C-alpha cells in the first residue's frame, strides 16, 4: 500500500483510528490515502474496533476493509519459521490461539470488502493482488526515475540500476570553442543533440524505459536509477541526461536529475 502512495500505519490501536483520519484530513498533513494495519496484537484495545468503524460510518468517511487469512497448517508453519509467539497466549498452544483469533475476527471478516486467502501464495503474489486491486484507487502510482550523468574516468555510480556508455558520440571536448563549457551550455547542447545517433539513442532509451516501467513497479520497485556516462562527465552525458529527463517528464514520469561530475576539471 505504501508503494501505491498510501500513508501507512501498522498496529494502530483501533480507538485512535478516527484521530488518525482527522489528522490526515488536515490541510498541512497532506495525507490523501491512508492504510491502517489492525489485528489482535492490539489486545484489549481491539474491542474498540467496531465502535471506531461505526464512527467512520456516522461521519460518512469512505473506507474499505481488506481481510487477510490463511489455513491453520499454513499459520502454524509461519509461526514456526519466524519463531514468533502468537499474540493470544492460550494454554492449549498455538492451535487454540489461532482458533480464538478466528472467533475474534469473524464479525470483521463479514464486513470486509476483500478477503484474501494467503495460504497458497507468497508475499510477492500477495503484493501483486493488492496492486491490481488498488492501482486505480486514486493514489500515486508513479515510478520515480533518477537520471545520473558521470565520467568514466572517475568510476561508475555505485547506485545505478542501468548504465549506458555515451563515448560513441562525437566529443565536444575536441571542439576548441566548446571545450571549456559544459553540457548546460546552448552551444554544447546543439552540438550533441545535432548528431543523428544522439536522437536515435534517446528514442531507443525512452522506448526501453517505457517498456520496463510497469515491470519494475510490479516487482516492488518505487524508483530506478539510470546512469549515462561519457569520458569526463561534463559534456555528452549532461546533455543526454537533461534531454531524456525532459522527454520522460512530458510522459508523466517523476524524474530526478544529478550531474555527478559536471564540476570536475
């Protein structure tokens, strides 16, 4: 839910649910979408949940309930694997604890908009189900991309997911009047972007990034870092990063730009 732009709070005491909603509605809080994780870890406070939901109903505040469940065998296996105790301590052991938990949650399950049995799925499949359900719910689903220009003579950016070598492009460094300028200069930009291979390369990169956009997001990525390098990181890579950023922003990407080596001499 966080990856879909929701402000998330886990294990919130149900009695504070309405307070959290009120906080999110304040103009300076800027919380448009709120997701709250509530379960029997709340102990005695869990009994307040029905009243909190009734308050939301009285206030005509829209909400939905996603109920996650699994069969006993799966739950017992998960508790053993994680070596965590059940929040309800029963003398009959974990099986009895799970049974009591089901009884406590039965009424809430009946009110749920969505019920997901997680017994036969892994965390990635669960994530995909929630993504498919809430991707069109109005929260931000933009994948953020960071574009970095760099010089190969100073090493590769360690945080780059994808790296592209621009040293095949004609180098403005060998043009006397452009050597001491950088990629933000109009003359340098015109020189680099005036090359036919520059435009074709940008077209191909833009198409590739657009292709992987939903694939990255589906796999849980909120951001990717794409680096473009030339020899010194001052001319070609700067121009190409700025131009790609302009193209992606026009296509509704959330873009950050960093010119790592532009000030080096």
